[in-house]
C-alpha cells in the first residue's frame, strides 16, 4: 500500500515537477502541463500515459491499474489504486507519464541515458 504522502513524494521526485491544484484536486505538472493527479478521497492517482504504455500497465491487474472511465481513459488517462500497487510500479508509471508530458528536449536532458 502506498500512502497519499508517499504518492505525492513519488510524483514530486521527478525532474522539474511542481504541485498545483486542478478543480480542488492536487496535480503534478511539468512546465504547467499536468502529468498526474492525486484523488485523495478515493486513494487513487491518475497518470497520463501513452496508449501503448496504458495497455502494458493495465494488462497487470484490473483492480490495481485501469483506464479512467470514458473519453479521458481512451486518451491514456489511467487510474492507479494506491492501496494495491507496489512502489516500483507506481514509480515506473509516473516516469512514463512524465516522459509523455515533458517536451522531447526536457526528456532528453534527464533521461537520455535510457
């Protein structure tokens, strides 16, 4: 189980991320683009994945990581159940979402060795 504070710290641990609020929901941004949100009341984190990454992560267990219902989910928005996910998988999903959201130049700056 990942606590809300651990999830917040994980989201903020990636380069140049800042926390703001979107409709009273904590969000995490790179250059003012949202890459993750924290739904504290449901103990969920939403990450903005590519459709390819979403299909890979969602193939794990549907009760752990799953598309957001509706149109946003069909565009890569993916919920993570913080009560059931392991920290390593959360970090991997956040990193994929960060790379998708950041500019290619920024992504290369921090992750070019990968």
